[in-house]
């Protein structure tokens, strides 16, 4: 069980880390803290004393206790310490993430950086804990994949505190739009457009689109999917749009697809998937329903991952640059760190975001159903 002393200490420290208490701002009085945490004055004094000793707070006789300016302390320590970069991704060991991380890590290692890798598991509370850890330690820069980037983020204060402390960060795969950070991303809307366009040009008109909508990638891919239907004047049945969130990814898409396959409405001939991981999962559903790919239904994925070629059905898929994204992200954060320490040029506008144009790899999971092709 956590002691009251630690509870008070952690609460004050958390308010410093998330920017509630800014450098040289007076914190709550001992009496206010006693009331807030229902603890004795002795407990409050112990917690504050420890935070003063470790450089988080300082006292002024007769005035009170104030938040310390740790940026000056950190800059002195960083002169002695090895250069450190944090990489935060939603996941670490599965799907495309190992390739992205290896690409970044290899480039950073070339420049002598120590790399610390963290995973949020696409959960805001995990993201908060990681950001608190990073802000309480010494890192020269951060590469971040946002958590549930399509939603309003409860941890924006931590990113503003990174900026306040002049700790450079960039975002990969997506970004928090309100922060307008430097980012390394794919043109996801164009990628979603190309997925649908590929099937439309092959003569498909009843196309299911399955998209994860708690991240920016999914919402932009869905937007591109809709735009392609409008562009080619293909009516889109609202029932053919399946949306889901992270917690539902192995349940809702499967359930909704099975409903569509067994309904009495027009049978779909095409299926656009949020990514290859989902495409492979839904391929099992199609097999169980005795639907052949691509003979009965064409299937297209996204990311051109290793999964696209492991099945007997080789997936047509949109390319994700993976290792290249990692290396480009590493180069970008290195430039920002060097710029921070340089006395000659500190103009961040010289460093631009990177947007990769999507491309499609055509394999055996899609089929031309145009009448002239079928009869020839």
C-alpha cells in the first residue's frame, strides 16, 4: 500500500511534470496540502523536503515554496550525460512496428544516441505515465507515435511542457492536429482513395470499407475511400461502411462482416481493409463462409507488411515505408537536437514535415470483374 508521504510527493511532482506548476510558481501552502490530502503537517513537510532536496522545488524564507526551473539543471546535466532519445509507439513487438523502430534505432545509434523505447498500447493512461517518466528524466528529444490520434487528447499539457522545457519532439504515422508538430507520415487520405479506386477500376461497385476510427490514419483512409466513390460516381451503401475502435478490432469487424455476407442485400464483391493485419483476420471469415478470394470477392489491405505474403492469397496492399520512416524520423529529431544546441541557427522552420506519397503493390487478392474482361 502506498504511504501518504509518497502520495503527496507524487501528486506535487505530477503537477510539475504536466505543467500545472510552472518554474518559479508558488505551490499550495502546507495547510492547503494537509486539507487536500487529509494528512498531517509532518507528512507534507517530509514530501516537500524530499522534492526540495532532489531539485523539484525550492524554498524562499518568508515567502513559501516554489516550483524549480529544471531546464537549467537538465542542460547542465546533459553536458555530462550520453545523448538520449525516447521512441514512443503504440505497439513495439508486432506488425509493422519492429521495422519502424529498427530503422530509427540504427540511425540514432550511428550518431551515438542511447535509445529508450516505450509502448503506450494505444492507451492514454499509459501515454501519460510514459510522458511523466520522460519529463522527470533527461532526454534530448522524442519520437512519438500518437495514441488514439483521432480523439481529443487528455495529455496535451505534457506536450506543452515539453515545448516549455525546449525538448524537441516529432510525431510519426499521425499527429495531434492541435499541436501542429513536425511529423513524418503517409498521405493516408490518398492511400484510402487508391484502395477504393483500384477496386472500382476493376469493375467493383459493391465494396465494403472497414476502418479503425480512433486514430487519424483510419479516419483519413475512410475519407479517401468515400472520395473515390464520389469521384467515380459509384453509389455507396452506408451498410458497407464498418467502423471500429482499438478495443473492438478483433470482434466488431468480424461480426459486421458476417452480417453483410449473410444478408439478403446485394452481395459485396470487394473489401477494403484498414490494414493487412485486419485483412488476414477477415480472410478467415471469408473462408468459413466459403467465399473465395479473389474469385468471389476481391480483398485489399494497407501497409504492405510481411502478412501480405504469408497466406496462400497474396494481398494487394498500399505500401508503408516502415524502415525508411524510422530513419527519416531519426534524421529529423537529430536535426532538431543539433539546432537546439547550436548557437548559429535556431530556426525550426528550416525543418519540414515529411509526407510520403502512397503507392500500391498489386498481388493476387483482387480480380477484374469488368464485363469486357469476363467475356473475353
